[in-house]
């Protein structure tokens, strides 16, 4: 297996892609380069190899690649080893007592040896990823998998990888987050999130026990840990199933719990810092390539390191102030800008509070740009005229968070600057395990915030993922009825209208029968509402008659990315589909494919001075509209 040897270099926080690196084509398309040439850690640990060298091991993830990055803690020299299997990212990691480093992703279980700097085991399992890993007293490694609750184990002595089957069946996707073994031959797992549960498995017989009665299960995850006494301690949200001691398959209520047994296992953001000789990792900033080692005597030493990365995927883009296009990447979050006049593409950096999340949707109002935060449901303001200082104090902080709705809009998908010039609205999906989503409203003049919830004000079991304002100021939105982590309630996506003055739902309809989501809507100069649904159906809705006046399939042009529809200065509507650019004439009864895209359009999008801007993976692309101002 090939490995890549890299040496540490210093990189500034703000990175500009030179215009010479951009690729202009003859067909109106242009590749403007990678927005954020960075990566993230999906788990890191400090260790010492057989030669006594201190090493930092990192599961390194960027867009469609995953590798093991090894940093020499003395020299900063790095070695990068590709994972010998499909791309993906681990959601749980484990550093075993035998100094072996484990991760599970894309239906494959991996073992990495810091002595040989190689993957010493790779085995196929059911999909998808392990939500939790643990090491039993006999050294066997256990894991509990998303999405179906498969239990797996790897015996490091015999190299036997075993699928023990599904230990907890649900009708919704599970996110298991904890697993532990007792001294009596049982393994226990905590899962959820629509309803929490704690499950036990007898290693010798295969017996499965569920501990939380159905009527006591609540929203969230079962939680558990191995205590220093060799027993496992568990609790579950809901009606009264508090902390229990689990031993030999039996559950006993307890009021006190012992300390946790030391084990280097955790979620994807875990950093196990201690080398074992008194030194430790003080700071590990993978996106900015900075490592700080705290020596045993308390002194700290900073070093820069490097790695190869395909970059972070772009999730949102929008036109904004200063004649620029603004955007965000995810995993890790970086805010970038592209200036069409100069061709300069700048990575401004990330926001520590957002971490590996992103701005799911972006807009502007006045001289500022606004973004919606995953995860946590935050509304953020960016002043592009000021320095990027996300950790500064007071007025110097830029960007800064204005409001937050973590339960009802944990996964935002749309943002709207209301034409009254003083309100911002954001909407999306509720937190993991809940179905539906709210609309958050923020007044930039008074700093007042309010929330319309799916249960009380909107559509139960549905989340608004595209939102616009009608000419009279009323809101119109499209929904998604599916959430990856929750039990589905509604069956078809709806288009709805909210009276802006009363904030009340006044109309709802199903524009595309049988479809579960409406991905993008836009208001045309003719006052009609143009929409694209999840099955690539174009529909046109007349808000005056409150009827769908036209519908046809756009499936031949591929799927629908976020923020796909845009109004052109010529009065036409433009759709950025996965495979093509399409012009839609007023009324929607006629359309023309302008071009097949040379790349897959993964995210929209902005239309600025006759040019459409969109993302394809990690790259910023554009297309000049023929005959439009600024176009060909």
C-alpha cells in the first residue's frame, strides 16, 4: 500500500486561489478551483510506537477521501496512508490496550498499527458505520452499527470478524452512541434517537434482552458506560427508567455510580491526548494544520504539519455585497468568497463554534451576509468589510451569532431576507430523532426573535426546506416529510402559505402527489411560483387562484440540488439540475436545455450579472448564460 511522506509547512488562515489555477472552457462553463483545500479529523489519539517515537494518529477525512495521517510529535513530519476500502468517515474510534487503532466506516472495519504504519486488518460488515466501539476485558473489540442495530466483534488474536445480527429492530434509522462490556460475559448498547433503548447481548448464548419498557421510552439515546467495578451502568430518557447497574444480563436500579473505567473509545470528534510519558496533545487543529505538544515539564511546542486533501464539500452559495459570491463548505466549515471581477477565490476560515458543520443556506441583507448553522440551528451575521475574527470579543467578533433554535431547526436548509428589509427567516429540519421543523424569525433592528413550530403553527411531521416571499409579503414554503433519524408521520410534501401579518397558516396543498420533498421554489416576475420536487418534477403554482397550473418531469436533466432555481434579468427562470442548465419561460409551459453540465451540480447557487454560480463537490463552477448581460 502506498503512503505519502509530507513535511510540515506554515499556512495562513486565509487562503487565496490564484486566477491562474482556474480553468476556463469553451462551452460557457468555468472551474474556479477548490474553495477550501482542507480536511478534518474523525478521531485522533496520541501513542508511542515500538521504537519509542511519539506519534499522533488521525482519521483524516476530506470530501470523498479517508486516510490515516500519522504525525511525528517531535519533528512534525507526516505520513499519510489511504484506507484500503471505500470512502466514508468513521463515527466512532477506539485505541485498544494493545496499541492498535480502530475505525468502522462504509461497511468496513479497520485496524491500524502504529508500529508498521499500516492497516493490519480490513473486513467487510453490514452497512453503514459503527456509532460506538468498545474493548471487552478479553481484548475483543465490539461495535454497534447504524442504521439497523447490527452488533459486530473482532477478535484481534484469531482475526475473526463476526456479525452477531440485529440486536434491536426499529422502523426508523438508529443512531447507537454507546456500547460497553461487563465482567460477566455480556455486551450492552445504548441506541436511539426517536426512542431510546438499552439492549444486552449474551456473548456465549446470543440471548438478547431489552431493558426499557416501551411505555417508558422517550426521545433520545440510551446511555451507558463500564464502571471501574466491572459492571455497566445505563440510563435512558423517558418516563422513569433511570440509572441501572447491568451485570450478567440483569438490571438493578441504583442511586450512585462508580467512576468510569478508563478506555480510549469515543465519537468521531474524540482526541485522546496523553502519550503516557507525561506529555500530551495540547492543541490539534487539523483544518489549519497546527499541532501543539505539551511536554512533561509543562512547556509547549507548536508545529505546523501538512497533508494532501481533496478539499471540503461546498453546501451553499449566494450572491452578496461587494460584488462577490459567498459560500460555505461542510466537514469542515469554511466560509469563502469569489470575486468575479478579479477571479479571486478566498478561504476566509472556519468558526470554532460551528466546527465541522456548515452554513446550510446563505443570503444577504444590506451590507451583511447571513448564514444558517448546522448543527445547532444558529443564525449568523458576516460583515464582509471587516476582518474574519470569529473568536474576538465584543463588536470585533466577525461573524457573530444572532439567534439559535437548536431543537426545531437543528438542520437548516433555507434562509430568507424578507422584503420588509428588517426580518430574516430560516427553516429546516428538527433535531435528530424528531420529525418536522420550524421557522425562526429574527428582527435585525430590534434583535427580537420568534419561532413558528411544526406542531403548533405549521405542518405536523413536515420541515420547511425552501422558503420565499410572495409579492404581498406573505411567506410560501415547500416541505420535506422524511427525516433520516425519525419516524415518518406525513406521506407527501406540501406547499404552504403563511400570512405575514398574523403569522398564521392560511393555505396548504400537495403540488406533486406522491413526492416526499419540495427542494427549491422561486417567485417569477409574473408572480407565479416555480418549484422543483425531489423526483425532479417542475411545477408552477398560481398564488392568486391557489392552483398548480403546470407540471412536467425534468428527470432527464438529473436530480435537483439545493437552491436550484433563479430568476434571470431577462424574466426567465433558470434551473441548475445535476446534469444540465435549463431555461424556463414565463408560465413554465416551455423550457430549453441550454447545456449539459461537464460536472455534477451538487449545490446551488447564485445568478449574478448573467452568470450562474454553483458547486460541484469541492469546486466552485460557473456558467455564462447565452444572450444574458455578462453572458456569451
